[in-house]
């Protein structure tokens, strides 16, 4: 399996990125320090995902950033993306692993300590834990868990955890204190006037949390 760094995990939202576009938003965010980029487009269909994903792959080539596709295994394979992320109600992680092979990264959403504990480290490489706070970018999410719930999930989970749900730079210290390996953001970068500067602020806050 390829290596990956969860510290600043950008989830692209086509609506929030409308003005600048997802590819340019991702390029600028990675220039500012984003380490992973997830393409999430629930309404676009496989063909549009593949088109956008291939453009993202080209834009991120040589940066070291890892490209993850949300839910759509066929699109991920067509793009030759670095990995796939699935939710609890989506495909079985074992089935996804068989499709994508051993070298790609597989992430799984968890929304409770019990779900985190049930993660199979043979199949899954990291877990996305949350939502920490309520977020408008995923209106059907489970109730927010806060930093206490996040810490419980991190301790229960056998694989590295990235925190998700309404997070921005000011949350870096408590997320890091929870033991999470990184934080996933959407609106804190997507739709911001300067995605590169927004990413840089989060990176500096995350690094500063080491000495906080």
C-alpha cells in the first residue's frame, strides 16, 4: 500500500467550489499544504466523476498529495486514483478491497466508538470519524460527537483516524489532542477566496498544536 498523510484532508464539494472549480481549488489547497484530496460528488454520476478525477490526477501529479474518490469504485479505477472512501451504508469494505487491490488506500466513515472498534485493519487503512460538529455539507449526518466523542473513536479504532465535521483552523489543537492523525475540511477551504492561504492557515495551526 502507498503511504499517506492525513494531516490536512480536503474534501471537494462541487457546490462550494463552483466559482473556482474543484480542480483549481485542489491545486491551490495542495500548494498551501493539503496532503490528501477527496473527490465527493453525490449527484454527478460516474462519467462526470471520471472526467473531474482525471483532471485532478493531472493537476496533482508530482505534488505527493493523495487522490481519494468517494464511494464510486468504478470511477476510482477508471481514474487510477490513489484510493477510495466509503461510508458505513455503502459497499462492504472487504468487497471494495477486492476490487481496488492491495496498493490503493481505503478509508471508511465511522460515527460511533462501536463502529470505530469494528473497523477491520486488514481491509481498511484509515477511518474518517465524526461528525465532530454539525455541517451543512452533509445534511444527513448523524448527531455531532464533539471532541469527547472523537477521542473515544480514536481510542477505539485500530487504524489512523481523520476527524471530520464542521472543522477549521481553530479546531486544530483539540483535534490533535484527541489523538487523531489529521482533520478533514470542506468549507474551510472550498469556496474560500484564497484556498492556498486557507490551507496554509490550517497547516500552521496543526503544526502549532504540537507545542500547544
